[in-house]
C-alpha cells in the first residue's frame, strides 16, 4: 500500500479523536494498535510513531478529556461569584452540557466498566469531582447542620447528574434535545439545598 499524501499524515490529535470513538464503540480489550490503524486507513507503525502502546494512547485520551472538562469548569467559575447558588447551577449545567455534547469523551471518562482502565483517569477524575465538591460545599456551608452533609451532598448531586447524562447518552439525546429538562433537573436539585 502506498503512503498517504503529507496532507493526510496522522497527527496525534487525529489519532486521539478517532481512537476515542473506537474505544467507546468496541471497548478497550477488543482493539489493538493494528486494528485502530486499520480503521483509520494507516499502518500500525504510523500509530507507534505517536504512542508506544495502546495503554499510552488510552491514557492520553482520558487525560486530554479531563483537562478539557476542567478548563471549561474553571472558565465558567471565573465568570461567577463563589458560594452563590446560581454559580452551582451553572456549573452543573456545564457538566451536563459537556457530557451530552461529548458522549464518547464522557463514556471513557466516567462509564468504563473495567477496574484496570479506571486507574488511568483516577487522578484527573478526582480533580474534577473535587472542584465540583468545593463549589457545593461553599453553597451549603452557610446553612446550619451543614458539617454532616459536606461530603454526602456533593456526591449525591454528582450521581444525579451522572444518571441524567448516562440515560440521555444511551438514547442518543443531545444537549439541545434535553436542554429545558436539564435546566429543570438542575433547578430541582439546587432547590433541595435551600
């Protein structure tokens, strides 16, 4: 097979984007570097130029996805006032939007059902969850008896958003399809904090 034109050469970003979809559709264990390259129309050597092994490729995906989510969350937080219930609502909606606008990213970040693979994103996932928990705690800190709820409330809110996102990913719903429902869901969850 002849080499592809320079304009079509593989970039690291292109590999990540196409591999993300392949991992989400076929699972980590069924794919090899050779099968990923074949699906992209390249030799497996072209992939090895950018990644030494499949695990390195997978970790690069997870890391890039979490960095993108954290950047979006941090940018949103700089535009609002810390400790404000409105800030929490915006943060929750941003998380839901991210999940539904990037279903393959979200599945790899939060829905992989493999203990070995979950290790790849554990640190990044913890950073994401801690940022969210910090905002939740700043909202509920002003309430009496909040000490007992400082750790359970952020986790419960996250699980509720995760369920919303997972359900809608399963049925191929986009953020625009469920935007009003997402806003109502977040509003309802935040009303429970008051």
